[in-house]
C-alpha cells in the first residue's frame, strides 16, 4: 500500500514528559484522516514535527514512499505540506491577497494583480467565497480561516493539516468548513484533521488514528466505529456523554442581581436592567450568543468592571462596589473565560498559581512571609484531587501545561477555595471528552455540597447538560428564566436570537 | 556498591552569563588584534589596573558599589515587569537630596550616615513615584516618563547646586563634603591603604541585595509584585491591587537608584557636579541583564563591570589600546546576554548528550545487576 504521507515510529521527548512515544501515522492520498486524542495526548507535537517546528528524537517521515527530512516550515512547504494553525497567522490590517503572498512575493516589485486573480480562481474552484481585496480585520473568523486554507492552496499544498479548526467557529461555520473539506478531498488533496470532537470526525473523516498519553492506541475505520467506542479508546475507559446528576434542591438565595446596568468597552450599556437570583444547591446557566453582555455581566459580578447602577449581593452582603479581593472573601469563586489572560500567571509555577487568591492570609503566609511548605502541601492536594498532569508537578510553569490541565488547575483552585458562589465561564472550551466529563462532575458535586453555581457557556449542549435553570440573555437583557427539564433547545435558541417567549416587544 | 546519585546537567543563568562574558572578551580580543596590539597584554593590564594593590582593589569596589545598586534597581524593576531607564535621574535626585541634607544638618558621623542614606532613598523613591503614578493611572509608559524625569533631575541639579551648594572656587560643582558628612569610614580607608573611594555604600549595597532577595523570594509583597509583573490581568482577576503594585515597584526601584547616588556623591566623589547625567544609570541596565535580573547575579556582574571600568585606564596607559575598548567589551557582552536563548539551546544540547551517555551507562550496569 502506498501512502501519501507516513510518519514512522516517531518519538519526541520534552523535559519530564514523553510527548510522542513510537507513534506511527499513515495517510492515504484523497482521504480525511483524523487524529483523535485528549488534550496533551501529543497530537499537536506530532503535527509540529510534520510541519518542521520540532525535530523528532527518533523515527522517520516518508512522502510517497520516499524518506524526507523536514527541518523547518519552509521544508514542509517544499514537500507540499500546509497547516492551518489553531491561532491564525494573519496580519490584521493587510488584505487577503497581501496575507497570502506574504513571504512568497517573488520579485522586488509586487505583482498583486496576478496574485489576486489566482486567489480569486482558487476561491471559486473550492467554493471558499473570499474576496481577495478585503482586509482581514473586516472579515469574520470563519472567513479568516478560509484565508488560511487559501494560503495552503496558493502554494499548491497537497497534504493539508487542520489543527482544531472548529474551536473558534459557530455551528453554521462548522458545517461550511466540513463541506469545504469534502470539496478539497474531491480535488485529490489529503487532509489530516486534529480534533477531539467526535461528531466532526464522524461527519467527514475516513479513518482515525487515536493517541493516548503520547502512545498510538489504534487506527479505526470511522464508518464502522461508534462515537462512544472512539471516545473510550481515546480516554482509556468508557465515557458518559450525559452527566448524571440528581434533582437540584435549591435553598437560600446566594447571588442576587437587581436591575444591573453595566457599560461595555465602547461605553455603551452592555448589560441592561438585568435581574437574576441564584440559590444555594442549584446551577443556573446563562445561555446566549457570544457578545450579548455575558462578559460584562461576569466582570461586573466579579469586580473587574465598574457597575453603572443596580446592586449585586452575595449571601446578603452588598458587593456592588467592593474591590475584587473583598468579593473573593465574600464567597465568590470564578473560573474565567480566558484562562491564559486571567486564570493563570503563565510564567509562574503551579504552586504559586494555586494560592494566588489566598497567599496573603494564614496559613499560606505569616507576618507577610510566605509559608512554602504549606503552599506545597495545599498545591499537591489540588494536583491529586483534580488530576492535574504536568512535567514537573508543582514546579511546572503553568504555561507549559496543556490547555485541559490548565483548566483543571483553575477549576481545582477555585473549588478548593470552597466558594458559596462559583462562577464558571466556558469551563470546557477546547477540552476533550474526558476532561469535560471530569470538570462537569466537579461542578455538580460543588452544587451538591450546597453551593450556588452560575454557568456561562456558548455551547447549548453544555448549558442543557449542567443547568437546573436556564437564563437567556440577548442584547444585554434577560429574556427569561426557565427550568431546564421543561424546556426545549429550540425555544432557548429562539430567545437567544432575541425572540421573546412572552410575546412582548 | 551503590553508584553516586547522578544529577542531570542543565543550563542555567550562570553558565549563560559566563558564555556571554567569554564571547565578549573574545570579541574584544579580536578588536585589539585589529588595531595591531596584543590582547593578552591588554587584558593583563586591565586585571592589574583593577587588582594590582589594595588601593586599586578599593577603586574597583567603589565603582562596583554604585553599579551594584543601580543594577539592583533595574533588575528589581525588570522582575516586576517594568523597565526603569530613569536610574540616572534617580541617582541625581538621591545624590542631590543627600548632599543638601548633609550640608543643612549637623549630626555626629554615624547618625549622619543613616540620615543621608534615608534621604537619598526617599528622593530616589519620589523620582520613581511620579512615573509609577503616571503608569498606574494614566497608562503612560515608564520608559518615556523616566527618561523625562532624567532631564528634570539634570536641570534641577544644574540650578540647585550653583544656587545653594556652591563651593569656594568652582561654579560647576558643590563644595566638598567634610568627612563626617560622608559615607567614608576611616577604618575602611585604613584597610585599603588610604583609599577614600571605597565607602559604607558597599555595605548598603550588599544589605540592599539581601533585602531585595528576601522580599522577592519569601514575602507576600514580592509575590504580588512578581504576579503583577508577569501578568497584570491575571493579578487583577485574583484581587491583587495592580496600580498599587506598579507604584510601589517604581518607588523601590527609584529608591535603590537613589542609594547609588548617595554612595557615589556622598562617598566616592564627596561632591556633586552639574551638567553630568551619570552614565551608571545606563551601565546598570547591562549589570541587570548580565546578572539575569537576580539580586545575587547583580552582585557578580557589578563586580565584573567594576573591574573592567577600574582597569581600563591602566590598560590604556601601558598599551596603545584606547580605554573605550573596555566599554566596547561591555557592549558586546550585552549583545550576547540579549541573545541568551542561543546559549541556552547550545548548552541544553550539549548537556543532553552528556546526560544521555551517562544514562546509557547507568542502565547498562542495571541490566548486569538484574542478570545476576
């Protein structure tokens, strides 16, 4: 059997961790080959080796049965390998054409006209619907991704790598992308799709290589393998897709928001006359399309943004104008949306990060002197309880952890602080099923311990899975609060779009 | 027999600093060769000029003292996410305040020393406070505001010294401070064979190094400052008062540079001149970089740069190599420290090979034991 590309017995070690241990990947011409694995399983490392960003310690790469050496991305391009990175590599204020020809300008005098025409032709051929002259910052995220695809097509790449391509897309954009991928295959390209979303693999992929903890587990035929089989191969045990939880037993109100108005960064009202109560022992999910005031609402509750008017109380304590630390002490825990910007100090180690909300008081410090041994013990407890995996344990820099483990570290720190009100924003964004299951369980057990949880998520599945009540936000206003058990996704979806269920305007 | 526990070799800041120094000296040697001189002779004369006798050692230590305090100031600012390029102005502010207080107040020697040290620190801290406030509340970048503060200090000295502190003869500098109003110590001068350059500032500097190291490593304050330095959004999210931290960092950094001014103007020279923006403010950046912004690293890099600066005159007196060459070497070393990633990669590769060799050997011997 001849393969378009083969990676044979690849091994790559980082300090303290074997990222790839004897992994073999074989991709046929004209297939979509998925690589499935948990966060930190070694998918991205493997692809970085193929793309020349890392050098493998052992193993070899063959293209059409010929051994090749790829030392840098330019080599990869020469071998017709292209990659769409998770974070786009585009210059915001350049046009599509300028971005695509960047680094391949050729002569000293730019010939943008020809390039632009070529891009137009490619766009038409593959149905990408991109105007070569539009500026990147003016186009949607989905279109930016298609520009990345065009970049690969422009240099006539044959092997296209997609690294978590759907993480940033809306459901409609995901459908479009999957269609585009099918189109690319028809034209004879082959695609390597890195993902941990099983539905997508099921929808487009032909075969799937499953990686767990740096080792290759299996190569399966997608059509004949069920989603739950793939999930258990990936995680190493059977996985529950539905979260088991008992009926909520709400008691006293913990969070009470009354007539809240908050301005957004453009100085306009982002949250308008918003009132909501979250009781101990229940999870209230806020459903809404991204950018409808959720960020402003959370920042207002947690003290990162000034409140224009209205009140916020936690456990009967008015926290409307208190600084962040006083709110933390009043019982607010917060798993932030942006784990790299807010959640962790990436250049600090885990031990320091675990006490970032508590370092100033006993037992973590005495007379302003940090108590390292207490910090270590406490940190180790979080690592053990929440299964945070890292190269060097407590001494690992947070930035070196995989996304899933960073998130587990944050969730662990917040739950360990035992807050009366836990605010979780997008808690499982970009995580694999194993980590999602784990984090969901933790959130529910925090509820069951008699605490209030406020959940914000842009994924309706997650909202429905976890919440006892759903509050729908649209354009900064509360549309309605409904009980999860007697609501359909469709009704919530309509409210998210601003169509009120109560019939008022 | 049990094998000794093998410690894996890893690159560290010390090895990287040494690599930069060696390459800097090599580049200097090349330059000396290009002007047709003998580099070994030149380096020998630098060493001799800096260490030949106790008086010269005293000079080296005195120059290092100022560099150490400035380096510490800039290193501290780096660690807390700030670039203090205004050490020159803070040196002037500290020196001017200390000199003024020394002339205005009459006290016995020891309390006097404490008073001028305090006033120098306070003036430097104020010179850091203003950029700190501007940064915290108006988001003015500290590089811009501290440079402007440099010139404010420069012109304040320019006006203040002739107007109030003028000496009997020269318009351009203050009167010489009498012994009991300086940081000079008779017993120290005696140890160093009558050199009155070396002064109590050296002890102030070493003490400051220990205090700063303690604050950064052990205290909640250091924890806060570092957290803000690494990621102010993350710190703010956790409830740390970011603005307060920024202001405090700049004040401490300014105060440390102010101390450098005290040691220089009230110890090393005993008077303050107008029309000079002290270059130590910028040399301190080099000291901090080579010392990897760690307090202990700063001590050694300040001593090293002090040695080059103290010995360069002797070198040019005895060879045809110009004294500017020593500064060129410093500059080259800075280029090499700035590219420390390169060294780190180089040494990591090297050490990995050595480690692997050792591990292979170790696992072989394990196999043999198991076979038995």
